[in-house]
DNA sequence: CAGGTAGTTCGATGATCGTCGTATCATATG
DNA sequence: CATATGATACGACGATCATCGAACTACCTG
C-alpha cells in the first residue's frame, strides 16, 4: 500500500505535527520552559548549556519554523521570545499542559 | 561537548517526550482521534485505512508504549481503548488541546 | 583596522523513524 | 484437521533527526 487514499490531510495537521515534534525533544522543551519562565527576552546563547552552538542553532530553527519562538538580532546577539499568544490562540491549552506538567505540579 | 552537565533529567520528561512524539505523527493522531470519538472499543484493523497491517501494528505499539492506548485480545481480534483518564490525569489538557484543534473548531 | 564575541552554515555520523512485504502465530469455524 | 482471519515479528529501505566540529559571517570595541 502506498497511502494513496483521499483522507483530508487537514492543513492544520501539518503545523500541529511540527509543533508536537518540536516539543517532543527534551532539549527544546527545556528551552521553551526557560523562555516561558523569563519575562524578558534573552540571547540564544544563554539557553541549553552543555550543547554545542550548532546544535543550539538547529534547535532554535526547529522551534522557529514550528512557530513557537520569534527571534531578532539585537546588537551582537540574537534574542528569542516565546510566541505564547500566537500558540495559545492556535492550540489552546497545549503549551500550558506541556509546560505545566512540571511547573504546575 | 557531550552533554554531560548535571541538569535534572526529570523522570516525567521521558514519558512526555514519548507522548509528544507519539502524537506528532498524523497517522497516529488520526487513530487517537477516532479512538476518542467512538465510545465503544473497536478492533485495531478498523483504524487508519490505507496503511499496511505492519505499519498499523507499529503505530499501535508506539501509542501503547507511550501510555496512550490500552489493548486486549477479544476472540479473533484485538481491541483498543484510549486511556483518556490516565492521560488526562498525568498531562491535564494535553489530549483536549491536541484533539480539540480540529474537533472544537 | 585588529581582535573578540555571537550565531550560522556546511558536511558528516550514527541513531531513529515510517513504511513496506513476507513469514509466522493465534484463534475461531468449517 | 484444514482453512480463513486478525495481528505480530522480522528484516529492509529511504528519510529524517540530533549532534558534532570546523569554517565562515556579522557586529561591536579598543
């Protein structure tokens, strides 16, 4: 079988897959949690200590392409912000439940 | 770097990764959605038409090992049930938000 | 301009994933 | 017992992933 059947792929599904995949990595989830905890934007480099710069760049790209974070350059460093409102609007309760499993406990 | 730093891996994190990874696949999410929609347990074979039996078995194992579904043999076929209560208790709101992104719309 | 700091890009590598077909097992029924 | 049905086990294949180091770019500062 080649999965050729005509089931509505549902456009939202694409993004949801990306979001869930992005959040399925502990390293990235940790970044998101730190991002959610600190009100002020922080430079990328201050997250996920213990992994290489390239890996960190990779993780931030996955998060960005999933629509979870926003980034902008600021002087010598690049700032990151969790797009909480956007994500909450699109997938209500998702971030809360993913992050809350530790925080709310 | 070899990620040797001492950050609490958080036992819950392991399972959460498995759950999110399980839900990040559209095929599996579809199974879960169907499972959530039908009150009565149904045989595995009645889900996810268009994919091969082995693939379906694989998906059900991923869902089972993530703690999302429960299975038991009943005569010639194997029944499946969404462990809604258990999942809701462990990750409140997660299933609702993942499934709701389509259902609630 | 020289030097340093912060990120990105570019392979590469080993692991995991989704999918398949085939062979096999278990159970029910003729 | 023979057969059909529903599901699993077993590789296998190509794709994607997380991770790395090294080379490169952008920017600030002295």
